[in-house]
């Protein structure tokens, strides 16, 4: 029994309900139905006896009503795009019905009408179920590297920075055990280092705190793949067959990285693959460790902590910037890996565009802010490159936590430019002009001024959190952000520390 729990994982470690056979964690709604299943069944039996056995109120052979309780095999239906379109059509029909009734008793001013959000949700920034509109963030990197030549090798004595979670996601054939998986990851790092003539490779991983600015995005991802809770503890422990489900849980990934660190430390075969002078850097939660060739007389890695790289950043995308003076970013498009020189991109963009980059990323749609339907990140970046006014607005977006009316109006003007209208700074006028042309849909119109306030505030918060990151050794970053935001029209919710 002890060996079984070790190989399959202990289902009693977490707070929720875990399936013994599939290791799938029950969602809150599934837990509720599982816990009340016995009572529901018992009540149904008593009703059956009362209505059909001891009396004849209901014919005995009538069909039994289904209770439709959730089980582990119940699959959630994904949100259909046709549902959003049908809801938009329904909103339009209801709107024009109301307008026809109103027009009989009062004068209807169409220009004033478009100042309001004419639908059940703001269609420009929300789906039919009220969730935010997502966008493809990788398009921004593709746009940045378009005019910059790729590198074939790393500059002398350089380092390769590898996004650890991206590497895990790219593995197509999963080894049979966690020990073999650990060896495979190390071999890939050594191969990458040799391919690009580097002397150091940094395996940088994300962190998954309970309170996170990416909480909404991760919650949305977890509904697509029900999480599979399994702790990696032993080298001989089998890897899960449902790999995508396993990686959909943040705690699984953190325990996996911790296991890889322990496995590398105890291995006597992996150190033989590392040449003299080569280094492998591994991040484990907030800590960072350096693996070098064994010392004379030993067969294990020489492992040393790197305190200057201790970091509380959640995302490897920002954390890896601490890991090298000359930044070389190794990324992957489908199965084609490439090296992108960030310094060369920065020189090509110019200092003004670089300072506006975080604002563009946050305002055009990120993990915490909704994107604009039909307006991707490329459009925002091109606008910043060509228009000085737009560039200045995005620069100010992440400077501090103050919510000034002038900056809000500037973001509204930026939205007007984003929708191709440079004649006004009022989104109401843009909406009216597009309505008069009768060549667009509600989703393609900009949001109203009131609806635009939420993307502005979320984009502002996201930009400030990225720009005003605390130093690497500052532990309570939430307290720092709260202190910086106090007194600037932000509502501090109780219970969020």
C-alpha cells in the first residue's frame, strides 16, 4: 500500500477530492455533487417507496427522473462562438424594438444613444458569458523580431536562457518515469548549449503563488483541462499518461522542478556530460542554484546557491532578464527553435518605443486585461511606432499608480486611433460614425467610455506591477504594491494581502 501511494501519489495530501484511478482533482461543483450523492439517492429511494410502493400516486413503471449529478466523466461544453453571435443578434433585436417603442413618444438622439453600452455585455472587450477577450501574445514577439536578424550562435562566453515551462510543454514523447524525464531535460539543455557554443544555460521556471495577477487566466485554463494532482517524489515513479492535464496544475509543475533539482544532485551519470567550464543554472521557486562539474575526488555535481538571482517574480519571462548581462532569448515557433537578440531589437525600436512597450502589451490585452475584438497587439505596436501621441500615452501608463483623468482621456484617444479614427478623441464619436456607415457589427465597434474605464484600470495596474517590480529579495510584493497604490483612486479590497 505504501509503494502504491508513492507511485500513484498520495490522494490525502490536498484539501480536495482526488480520483484514485485517474488522479483527477474534483472541481468545487463536482465535489459538492459527490458529497451529496448519497443523500440525493436516499431521498429518491424514499420518494419511490412512498409514491409507487406503499401508494399508487405515481404508476410503478413510470420513468425515474434523472438527477444529473456531476461525475468525473462529465465534460464541460466549451463556449461556442456561435452563441456569442446569437447573443449579439438578440441584443440588437431587443435594442431596435425598444427604440421603435421610444420613438413613438420622444425624440431619440442616436449620437447620445451610442454613449451607452447597447448590449448585455460590452461586445468589444467581452464574450457572451462575460469573460474577457483573449489575444495571442506571441504575435507581439513575431512582430518584434521581423526586422531583426536571428543569431546563429551566442556571442563569446554567452548564456542561453530557456523558459522551463515552455520546454516541458514542447516534449512530445513523455518518458516512462520521472527519473528518465529529468535526464531528458538535462540532455536537452546540454545539447542546446553545445549547438549555440554557449558556456552556460539557465533553466528558468515560473512560480505559482495562490494570489496572482494571472489568477483569472490560470482559472480559465484549468476549466479546459481538469487538473491532475500528482507529486513527483521518486525516480522510478511512473509519469502520468495525461501529460497536458498534469501540467495544467501549477502545484504539479512546482513539485516537478523541485524533484528535478533533487534528482540532478543525486545523479552520478549526469555530471559526466558537463564539460569543464560549463554551467547549468536551475531556478526552484524563488531560489536559484548553479550546477558545475564535480570537484576532484567526487562524482556528484558541485551545487552552489546563487543569492543574487533569488527572485520572487512569478513569470519566467521577466525573471530570466536577471540571468544574463547580454540577453539572448531562445524561443520556439512550432518545432523551429531560434535565437533572438533582445539588445538588437531594442536598438531597432528606439528608446521611446521601448519605454511604451509594457503599456502597449497591458492595454492591448494580457493575462489580467481584456483585449479588443479584432485589434491585436500588432495594431497597438504599429500605432506606437508611427504616432508620437500614442507612444507618449503608453509610456505614462506604467509610470505610477495614479489614475488621472488626463491619462484616462489619453487612453481613450489611443483607442480612437486604434479603431482608425484620428479626427476625434471621443470613442462615442467613433461609435456613432461607425454606426452611421452601417458596415460593422457590435463586436467591431469600440467600447463606450464607461466600458473602456475597466480596460484602462486593468491595463494601468498590470503595467505598474510590471514596471514597479520590487527588488529580487523583497518578499512581500503585494504589500509594496498596496502601499504604492494607496491614495490614487484604487479600491483596496479587504482580505487581499
